[in-house]
C-alpha cells in the first residue's frame, strides 16, 4: 500500500471544496473531514466561530479557536487515520488560518504559522488542492445561502484572502496544485483525481 496522504482542499467560500472533499475522499476510501468542526469538540468551536451574533470575537481569539480546533482534529482524526494507513481528505487546513486570519484579519503569518504548526505537532498537509474560482462568480453563488460570520465580511476581506492564497501557493509550489473550479463539477473532479494519482505514483 502507498504511504497515506494528508490532503487538504482550500479555496474561498462557495468554490466547491465541500463537494470535492467528499468526492475525492470517497474515491480514495479516505477519512473525510473538515476544519473547523471535524471532531465533537471542534463542532462546539465551529459554532462559536460561525455564529453571526459573535460580533465581539477578537481576531486573536478567532485565530486561537481555529488552532484549538486543529489540535483536536490532528489528535483525534488525522494522526490516527494516517497511523493505520488511511488517506485523509480535509475541507480546509492550516492554510485557511494563514489566508483568513493572516491576510484577511491582517494578523500576519509568522505567529500563526508557528501556533498552527505546534497545534499540528508539525504534521502539515502533504498536498493542498486549491479550487480557483473568481470572486465575482463566488459572490453569485453565496447570494443563494444563509451567511455565517465570515461570509458577512466585505469584498476587501475576501480580496486580501485571495491574495494571501496566491502568495502561499507561490511560496510552496511543490505542495500546492491549482484546479480550475469554473468548469462543470465532473471535470473538476477528474482534474483533482489526475493530480492526486500523479502524487500517489511519485
Ligand atoms: P467553511 O465555510 O469552509 O466550512 O469554513 C468555515 C469558515 O471558517 C470559512 O469562512 C473559512 C473560515 N476559516 C478561517 O477563517 N480560518 C481557518 O483556519 C479555517 C479552517 C476556516
């Protein structure tokens, strides 16, 4: 059996990450999970983070709650799965913290990288699949759903996050693959599978 991979899907809200996390996870017979909220404790943290009434949540508190969710997720879901030889496919990861809190909330990435790496006990994703969809297309998709605390932020917040993801990808090209998320779902799925199969055969 090949070495199990920890694969994260990343992108802005509405890009199709959740659909493709599920599709890829089922294809690989992987553990399918997400951040925040991949554990019972994580679901409690996610409720605080997503609640639009929590307008007083400080940005550092927000970052630390994300890191707490991540520590629990690594200990309870990711590490045990990898240890027993199963792939893990996760909807979001440490890179969402770097993009959303680092760039979106303008906390910078240095401290966040160190806190999240500590939370992960140094086990970063092996592969990050970025589903790329222009923000105007995403805005049209989001108009159709109930918005959480993050989705209520303005266009500047999301522009900073998109730029953050661009810089993170450019700084670490071996870890990231970019998938065009504007084509039909089955084509997105095929493109993701092709990239993962390349990685598995390396
Ligand atoms: P979701 O919409 O992909 O389920 O993610 C929930 C929200 O949490 C989304 O707006 C992105 C945000 N988020 C962060 O701000 N930092 C993080 O580290 C993670 C994992 C998610």
